[in-house]
């Protein structure tokens, strides 16, 4: 027995694994996007590898700079498309399909008990479905493309228990920002986190994805929610293959435990330039912002857009407000249910599904001295533009901020 | 593997966005990354070949971009000494053949001081004093010795 990470990595490496062991594990699914595929394919070719280990287990979404922002990006993207075609990789999701982490979940690749590795740090998102999922760099991805395997140090695990009903005006984003405040930005380095408690049990898949997505912001290797009925219902008719859920043993050893009662939680804001620089919204209320961004792999799901629309409907934004749905399906649903109209009438701009300006590449890069309230995952110095500040909050906090042009408490509008 | 060089000193949580801002990532030319290395935190960063970066905890936190260790390596840095590294940066550095060692010396060094790092011995020497560092497991050392994972693979290992 052991933690979920120990058991999944043990199964994938063919022998029992304990925290601290080095194992070579079989990878079930590998993902690299337009940003990381360039170097991954280069390394793959330099390794003199010819054919990928299994083209049906490789997923390549175009999301980071899609559609291409200039000729050089366009050329590099064409090379990725050509290489994928040569290799027979059919799971290529081109411009407009959405953010990689949303797509792997929606398309049923993120499943309990699987080992999923992505050439993107937020690949830990798939832990929301009970997978062991982690991010690596391009050369590691080339190794997986070649052999379907990768070395791992089996991580110790922190057990995080979150209990209590989330108060009105708060969301899973506030929970994970609160956890980041406790664990600090390096508090889970080399480690995994398992999430338990009544709050998590009641949380829909969308919220669990937000939680697991941000585990990397504490340095975490994986963030895992044990699969339950919510997970299985989501995967019904969606999972691309059979799967076997993995649960921690009763004797599992945890290196640390954190217990939070969120029944009194207020909306949280991470102030620049660190994700663990977290305060209650009241402390920064009134701070002027130039832009609001609602989207990304962290908070660009239908539930997030609907939450924002709940506040924005019938009101008018006072600053540039960008909405970036995390996938085509989410965008279609937002149009069909009418919330897209509510957002547009409020003065927001809806961009194409993808990463948007989260990493400062395009579609809303900011000027020196400007500030943004974003539902994304990083507020590092210069991330969305040199000299610009990024505040992180929930879609509710972002929407309340949009109609004020200043950071605002969403509870005033609910 | 021994290194001796002048140091560039930074604090905690040096993230990948300041090591190489996102706007420079769309290239396959390593010189582009090297030109903009550390731009987000230190516009004066102009190392000479053989220089060493010394930093606090959680060096390289953030994105999985391998351009971060590549930028530092091709800027001329021979080795990074940090109190700790983020997990993905740690893997990426080994994979691109950039030597790293964990040791806690950033508080006692200033830009331009000279430091020595001994990766086999697992220690660092600063101002004549020896400070303990971590040793890499054997197979990671082999990847580093080969010059990175691509070379290691190509050599048929």
C-alpha cells in the first residue's frame, strides 16, 4: 500500500515504489503544445530517433501562440504539423480548439490511475481525475516520444484536507490561493499533494481542475483528487480507454498535513510578484487596474464564464475585459446559453480559445506601469508585459473588478 | 566536475519568466535565448564564459520552458549553485547539460566574488570555507557528463 503517487508509479514501473525511489515508469499519455513541441521535436531528431513509440498516445494542442502572431511562429508551427503528420499523430488539436489541459480532460485522456506527462508545467491539472500527472521540459518529452518511458523520483506526499461549505462569493480559486499562502511557493517542491475533505467532495470537476492546476505554484510535482462519483460521471462516455482508479492505502505515510476550514473564507487575491503573496480581497480593494482577464487553463471553463457573467450581466465594464474560453466546446456552450451575449453586452471582449495573454505572448500584452486582475495562475514580474503588475483572483473577483476598474469584492454584487 | 568562477548573485524564487520572458520563446535558435537571459531580473547580466550563478531557494520556479536553462548555459554560465531548485528546472538543467548543485551560499556572496563548486564531492568553497552541497544520483551524473540527455541517448545509453 502507499500514497496514490507511490501506487500509480509502482504499477507503471512494474515494481513496488516508495517515496524517494527512482523508477522508470511507462507513460500512458504524453502532451506537448505549440510552445514546447518545437524544442521537443528538435531534441527527438537530435537523438536520432525515427518513429515515436505510439502515435495514438501523443497529443499536440496548439494553444500558446495560436493563431500564430508572426511569420516566425507560423513557420515553427508548420514544422510541428508536418512532423506530427509524418509520425501519424492524429490527436493534433489545431488553432481554436482550446488550452491543452482543458482538451486532454474534455477529450477523455485524463483518467484515474494513469501516468500522464506534459511538456507544460500545468500538466498537474489531470490529477483532478485521479491521474499521476506532471510537467517536464522538451528533452524529457523527446525521451518519452522515443521510448514511452521516463525516470521519476517517487515524491513524498502532503495530505491537504479542506472542509466546510464555501461561502457565497468564493470559489475553488480562493481555496487554492489560500493553500498557496499556507504552503508557500516552494512548500511542495519535489512533492505531491492529495486533496481530501468535504469541500473537495462537493466540488465539481471544473473546480478540482483549478485546484490541481495550481499545485505547481507551490513547486508540486502532482496534485491529486481521489476519484469519486463526480469523476466517474464526468468520464462516462468520455474516457478513451479502460482505467482503474487508485486510492491511497490506510497505512499511507504523508510527509506533511494541512487542514483548512473554508466556511469563513473571503475572496483571496495573490498580489505581484509571487503566487503565495495572498491577501483577503478587502486588503487590496480599490487598487486601480487597466485590464481584467478571465480565462486560461486555471479558470477558463464554462462554470467560470457563467460565474463572471452572473455579475457582469446588465452592468458595464470600466476597463479592458478579456474573456478567453478554455476550449471550443466551452465557447459554443457560452453562446448557446446566452452568457456570451451577456458578457459582450457588458463590454467584454471574447478572444479565441487558447492561452490568451496569460504568458505575455499576444492578445492583451500590457504596458509598463499597468495592472491586470487575472484568473490565471502566475503573477511573476513581467509575465504579462515588462513592468506590468498581475493580481490573481477568482472569476467572481475578476468580474467585480471589471465593473469598477478597481479591485473589488464580488460579495457586493451577489 | 569542478568549477571555479566569478559569481552573479540572486535571491529566492528566481522564476522562469524573469530568466527568459515568454515573448522570446518562439525560436529554435539558442543564441536568441542567451541574448535575453535573466533580462526580467537583471538587465546588466553579461556573463563571461566560466561565470557561476548563485541563488537562494526555488531557483527556476514556474514554467517548464527548457529555454530557461538553455539561455543561462549559452550566455556562458558554467554552473548554478542554489539553495534549492524547482523540480522541472532541475530536470531541464541536467537534460541540457547545465551543471547544478544545491548549496546554501547566496547570503555570503556578492557579485564578482569567486566561488568553487565540486559536483563529485558535493560541496562548495566560498571565502576559503567549505559548504556542504548535494550529490547527484549516479545516472543523472552520467547524463550531465555526456553533455545532456540528447548526447547520452545518441551515445546509445
